[in-house]
C-alpha cells in the first residue's frame, strides 16, 4: 500500500525507541522532552497515522488544542479504516474544546456515532452537537489532585454537565460543564442494575455562576432532608446531603467497578475509607441505626435565594427542621 508515494511498512526501531521513551516521559509529566521525541518520530515516519496520533495525544495532555487539532487532522488523513478509530475521537475532543462545531460533528460521525441535525445544509450542521442522548455518567474532577467523582449529564461525547454538588476542594460547581476524556476510568453500578462509566475531567469548559454553600441541618427524618432537596430542585437549583452521599475511596477503588449506593442496615462497605466523625456513610452511622439528624448539606443557589430556601424549608415543619452555620465555600 502506498501513501504519499511511500510504501507503508512497520515503524523503524528508532521510531519505536523514540515513541516508547516519549510516553515514559509523559508519565513523569515531562511534556517538553516528550514533545521533542514525538516530533522526531513524526520526522522519521511522517506517513504513519500513529506518529501524528501520538503527537495529538501529547498536545491533548498539554491542553494545546490548536496543535491537537492540527496533528489530529494529519492522523485521520492517513487512516486506513473508515470508522471507529480513536484518532477521530481525539479530533472531536480538540474541536469541542475550540468550539469548532462543524469539525466536532464530522469527527463524531466519522467515529461512527449518530449526530442529530447533521444535514448537509442549514445552521444545524454548524451548531453544537446537542441531543445525542448519551445519558448519565460520572466524571472524576481534578483527576491528578484531590479527585472527586460526581454525577453528570453527557451533552455530547466530550462534555458533561455536573449535576452533583462537588465538594469545595474540587474547585468545581454544580451546573458547570467539563471537558472529559474519551476512555472510561472506572465504573459505578447502581442498586437497580445499570452501570455507568466514570470519565476523567480534562478541563473546565463552561463555568457556573451559582455558588456552593455548606450548611448544617437538623433534619429529624430522611423525609425532612428529602424535602429540602426537592425544594431546591423545584426552584431550579440543588441541595445534596453530603453526610450520606460522600464516600472516601482510595485511588484503586475509585478507578474500579464500584457500587454507587452505600448499602442498608448494618452492612459496611469495605471500600469506604471514611472514619467515624467524618463525612461519608461510615462517619454517620450509630449503634442503633443509620440516621443521624445533624446533616452536613451542600447547596447550589444564588446568594439572594439560599436563605429563603432554608427558611421556607423550616417553615414547612418547624418542629423537625432547623439550620445553622451557612457558609459560601466555592
């Protein structure tokens, strides 16, 4: 097979050595040194799609989206198969980061996905590829630091809207849209049976103007706690009982296939690394049962609304509800 006048063949030993060394350096975070080696690999084998794919991958790690798009397009131009190549997925991520919607649509379609409104004519072909109905998933925020896995809604193959209320340590807010990688890094299984992939965040794509608050609740029953979450949802915002939703996991557990529920009765999740007195299901158990009235709750709501939500929640059942120590944390 001839490409650009050259006979396609297996990469040379020099190409393999440069590439292997480059990925070792990438693992150590030495992107500049890795870039020099991958550029050399491209010079050695410019007709190999793998040369350009690897360079595009490096630019993705560096969040250099212009270069990632350019190298990715060189890679797909050399492909010898029509669909399903990861080269197209990386092009789609770079195009999404740059809001190059015609290219993003082309990339997802070339990969083999159905893209609504992808006709040949009209404004729809140049707009965001919404309506792909990819469903729910989880995303690992700040994967290289104090990471946190939260739930979200997939807008397209590379973006997710955060629907949980992240802890302030993540630096993320409810309602933000994050750019995420294409290969799942873990899985969450619900009690009902379906499993959901966990994707790693790449970067923040669209910030949220809604701040995060933490408040201490006195909720006599789970129904009292649920009432606040419903009240916030009805107002178009969110409340989340961090006392029961937060689990502390080691990295190995987080990146594996995990059940998303904390369990019932006296069952203790062996993967939960919480400690008594700390947030998480193990930190809020008592000898006689699971429910503790004092709850640490996250709220996502505008400053002018948050106190009104809490006061309205108490007013509906003053004998079983109280709140105190409201603080904006992110």
